[in-house]
C-alpha cells in the first residue's frame, strides 16, 4: 500500500469519528408579536452569502421588547474561545425595523470574527478535498435556535369598565374581569361581568335589575402594529334578577340567562406588557323572561339583541 493511499484511508477514518464543530447558536427572546426568528436569520445569511451553520466562533442572543411606541432589540455576541460578551442596542418603530437592523449587525459580526479566506486572485479558496476512499459527511449542522425562550402560548389578565343596553332596563353600567390564553393569532378568553340597571315610571312603579354572566370567547387577532384588531365569538350564561319598585309587597325574582355573543375590538400597546383594549358587540339571548308587578304590569323583558361595550386594560403574563 503506498503512502498516499494510506494517508487517504487515515483521513477518511478520522473524519468518521471526529466530533463535528458546533454551529452558531441563536437564543431568541422576544415580546409577543415579534417571536419569529427565521426571517432575520435568512436575511443575515443572504447578506453574508453563506449559511450561518458554518459559523463556529460566536453565538448570539437576541432580546426584543416594547417600550412605549418603540421596539428595542438587544443583540449580544459571545465569543466561544474567550467567552467574551458584547452587546449593542437597536431601536425602531416596529418589530420589522429592528429585526432587519439585527440581520445586518449579525452579518457584520460574522464577517469580523470569521472573514472568508481568499486566494491570490481575490476569489474564495475552495475547500481542500480529503484523498479518502470513504467520503466524509461535509454538510455543516444547521444553526440552532433555542425554542425554550420563544413562548408560543401566553396568558393575559384584563379588567374593564362596561355597559349593557338591552339585557336590562335602559343603559346599565357594569364591570368585567377576564383571563385569556393564546398565541399571536388566536386567543381563548373567559370573562365574568356584572351589570346593574333599573327603570321607574311616572307613578313610581318599576324594577331594579341586575345581570351576572360568565362568558367564553374565541378570538382571532393581529399581533403586530400600533393598533391590533380582534374579532371574537362565543356564548355566555348567568342569572338575571329583578326587584319590584313602588308596590306594597316587593319581591325579587330571577331567571336563568343564556346568550350567544359576538364582539369586535382593538388592542393598543401602551408599554411593557400593558395594552388598552376596547370591545363592542352584541348578545342574543335564548331566554327572554318577562318581569311583572301587580300580577299583570310588565316592567321589563330583555330585548332580542343587547349591545355590549367594554373598555379596559390587559396585562400579558
């Protein structure tokens, strides 16, 4: 066996058992609405003209947060040999703006830490081929993005002032509290609300009424932009009660309440994890009990369509 053939076999066997170099790792932590790292990494690779999978000198950490009307991106680079950490802060009016700037910054860091080797004529030097009878796997691993810090489902709490027109006499003020889970595009929300209303005629007779409900809504929403629309549909159940006014023997009666519910609204981020939320819609009751006094005087019956309005604040956990 010649020396050249033996050397080729040795290189091939070594390639089979060698531990492949670890590709660049990207840890991505971002506010809801800006959690997709793929476009940023692809843009960085386009600017570099080569895949990030071949980068072995540095790892990256990206943190994106909202501060009022601004999006703030912190890009940290960690050198593997020295464990030295450097940070730069980028600001913009949108998620797209700061992530586009981050792609440029990543490409610049890679070029500074791992410049391309060039031949005398200015062209990239081709990779040397191992004279081996066994062809090693030369495909570098793909860059790794840490999924543990990219929450796909998040929770939120909300508290709102509300109003009802149609379920109770007149326009009834109320309050609403809610808890929700969801992603960038959808949300399932449970809400509890209480409305208080009443009506009294010229002769002093009438009714004081209240409605307490619990509702479950499914919402489609847009997670990007200064104003984020949402559309919700669901149902609610509760208890409608009324107390007679202007009669000798006033009594309180109640009835079970079930209704379908449709709402549309907007969410406006106001900084950090807080957003202002406004929703308006309607409830269609399946049960419309009559409330009477003096045996035959009708003082209230819910309308076929009740209007709803809620204005409050949401806190993303």
